[in-house]
C-alpha cells in the first residue's frame, strides 16, 4: 500500500494517503496508535465529513477495533484546504478525544452506516485499517502471531466496523498486501480464511456464531442422528 510519511514523526509511525472516487474525497492516515479514515462528500457550501478512528481499547488491549465515529460539515470546497483542515482538526482536537474514547471502551456500530462511497473506496479504507495496525504491531516488535491468530485479529477488527461477512475482505487483503510484503505472492481464498476462523473458535480466540446454540439444541432432540453424524 502506497503511503506518504508525515513529517516530524518517529519513522514509520505516521503515514497517509488521499484520493477521490467520483465526488467522494477520502483521507486515510496512521498516527500511532490510531488509524483514521475521513470521507468528504459534497454538501451545501462545503462538505460533510465522516470520520472513522480505530485503535486499541486501553493500552494493554492487544486487539484493535473501531473506537470513534463522527460526522460533521466543513464550510470549504477546495480539496487541498479540506485536507489541511482535517489534519489540524485531528492534531488539535480529535487525537485527544480518541485517547479518551479508547480508555472508556470506544464505540460500537451495529451496522456499517456511512454516506455510501463506492465499493472500491470502502474496501480500500478497510484494507488501510488492517494494514495500519499490522504496521504498528511490527514497529512495536510484538510477538509474531500464527496465521490463525492473525486472521482472528483481522476478523474482529472488521467486525467492529459492523462488517458481518469478513472472509472476502481478509482473503483479498492477505493476497494483495501480505503476499507482496513477505514475497510469497500467494493467493488466499475464502475457504482458507473460513478454515482458520473455525480453528480460531476452537482455540477460544473467537466466540461461536449465534446460530450454534440453536443447532446444539436441535441435536439434543435427535440423539440418534447426532451419533450417526459424529464424523461429519
């Protein structure tokens, strides 16, 4: 993922990218320990901005998640001035708010609701949050995770944004970014991701799906069929 390092920061801990898709402007930046995405949509006399901030809830919490979401308008239409204003708003106000939000367990989203950027922008923005927290973990020299542990971490981060079907996003991210970074260039499919998530549940890294208790109840009512299908 191509990013531009922001000045006056420890090497690697601040990085950013910006672009547009149709009338939507987007800004992604990492500012350790947070990953931030801002969408700017045309509005009367300016733009409406949607902010998404992910990070760790409390310092000793290893799992990153969405901790803050905000929407407000900026009375400006020049994209370069908007980008400068977003940086100032973050540095002067929202960075401190993000630390406060993280300390009280952050934000929860039931559904992924935003002003409808294109699918390309949506996937790129989610990829950026996965990438940013992987980069932070490497810079902090955190213990190397197994593929199952790493996949579970990505899954939980995406779920915190309200994404219910994470398999395809994770498969694409690992194929396009992790494969390039480690030189493997291997394509990972959704079946492999699903297999890892099942192992993660068995290892207690993820909770069981909501449907599981219902299925077990049904099995108890049919003990003979359960015994016959034990190996399935």
